[in-house]
C-alpha cells in the first residue's frame, strides 16, 4: 500500500509540474508580443508539441542556434525562460563578410532591443564556423535547439564543426533537439543539400559522429503533402514562396515542408 501511495504521489507531482510548464509555454506562444503572421505558422511548426518533445523546462539553460533575423522561436523561448532559466541566442556573427548574415543579425538585435520586457535577458552569442564556435560556456546548457539550419551547414561544409560546438555546450545528459527539412529515406543525400532537404539518416550520422546518442524521433512536424520535389527546393513552399504568384495556391495548399524532429543526448 505504501509503495502504491508513493507511486501515486510521484505521478501526481509529475503530472502537475508538466501541466504547469505546458501552461507557461502556451502563454508564451499566445503572447501579444508575437505577430499574427508568426502565430499563423504555429499550425506547421507546432511549438508546444515540439518543445515538449525536447523536454524544455522553464528553469533550464537553453541555446537556440541561428534564430536568424525573425527570431521565431526566440519569441517563445525568451518569455518561457525569462524568470528562472537562461536563453542563449547563438546567431550570426557581426564580423561576417556575408551581407545576409550581418543584415539579419542587426534585424534580430533591433527586435530584442525594441521589447526589453520580453528579451532583456537573452544572451546573444556568435556562431560563424569555422572561426566563431563559442555558442555558450562549455558544459553549461541543458538543451541546444536548432530549427531548419542543418542544410546550411552541410552546404558550407561546416556541419561537423557546428555539431562539435553544440556537443561542447551541453552538459552531460543534456539534449540536442533538431528540426530539419526532411528528404525521403530512399534519397541519395546531396553533399551540398542544395534543395534544403536532408535525410534523417544523414543528420543522425552527423550527430553520432561527434559523440551524440540518438534518443527518439517524432512525426510532430511531418507534412505528407510535401513531395520534396520543387523548382526552387524547399523555398518554393511557404513561407518563402520563391516562385511568387506562379502556382501560389498549389504551394499554399501544401503548406510548409515535411520535417524531421530528432532528439539526441550527450552521454
């Protein structure tokens, strides 16, 4: 009987904590600081389910990799972690010679400066491989998260450097969460990932090569409507819509890309 009561109390405690955390996370997702445009993408990016799958808690130290200019996930992570956690935004480098990077870094910095009540505690660091890889103090992070970025590192032949940086930033037992555009399993991986799509097996191999252990995958961000064969690669689909008005209705009907959602642990 005592064992039963103890087990029941532990289950109740865990369920209560999980419910509270989910409520806090949903509040961040529903926040007025997020634009209608960004909220409209929740139907494709499933932030509540995705961050729950990665087991992100409000007391954790989290590193978000390359939030870009818009900081779509930063909008959710910053208020969720603001009171008890820490958020590192490992963005592009101000020293980059590539205008795209410096332009979007400025856009991101302007965004967080404009709303200090939300973003004042965000710690912005630089990830510009191979020279700048210090995304957070070594062994400090409970979670490292990256959304739709792996193809960029593959294209620039810097994937291994970035995976090492993410491994180094994590504590032992820390989790790496990856969301990436997914190529069909039977596809031969383009070594430059020009289409923006990557096979799950390729991403898993990249992570395992530097020491990560694969834990689990989820179909949270799957989109069976996406054939992955498009004239402008993944950028044919929303939100980019690179073909502009050409076949716009068709691509809007497909929605955003089919995506893998992978979870790894640092042993």
